[in-house]
C-alpha cells in the first residue's frame, strides 16, 4: 500500500500554509490532502461529529495516515492549556479517537505562525504576534492571511530544529528533521 497522508486543520490559514508552503518545501508531501475541520470561526475542530466526518472524508480519499491538528493556543477550547500532552490527551478522549490507529493528533505549539517563525529562531510557544513583530506587520482584520502571504513571499524554509511540535510532526511522518 502506498503512503497517502491526510490532514484535518483548524483554520483557513492553516490549510493555506500546508498547501502553499509546506508541500513546496517538502516535495515528498505534494500529494498530501489537507481539509478544514469546518468553516469560519465555528470551532468545528472541537465537534466530534465534524472531526469524525473529516477523518472519513480523508479515508474516502485513500489516506492511510491521518493527522488532526489543533493549536495549543486555539480560541475554540473552554479550558486554557499550557501543556501539549494534557491538551492532546483531553482532545483524543473528547473526540473518541483512542481506537483510531490511522489517526494521530498533533498539537501545534502555540499556533501555525510559530512554525513559520521557526525559519529564523526558536519558536516554541510563540504566537502570531511574535511573527507579526518579526515581519514588521501592522495589525489587520485578517492578520493570519497577511502573515502567511508575507512569509510565503520571503521564501523562507521552516526549520523543525527550532520548534518542538514541528519536530514531533516530522518524527510522526518518519522524515528527518532539516
């Protein structure tokens, strides 16, 4: 069986990050299927029925490795987490994923913007505001989109040595850290 990777992500900027940057930096994953957990700011990533539906969609697309991404700093959670392991364990239990052998949960610490910031520095537990400062971007209504487009335009490579959650994802993929 050939390897086909699928991702369920929280937001539009997360999907665009994988589609417009990650797949270009890592050509082995150009065929990776990336889908949103929902639309808008409706926190579908915290809805078991929606998450299971997206996992089923990826299976229907012949994905045999599925990763569900949640942000440590997600606005969707009722409880504020500062521990990746605690969030992951709570999420797996809430979504009833413990028996899903082809599904792995990845907690992005703290947001996908931290992975972008890894191009320059250690970005563990950094947030979009840190990337915003690094890129000298003024605040805007669609700050995630602005940051992503600026990052892509700079043609920088993310560096898993600078972010623990990114390094963990590479380990799960079985890919050497750059």
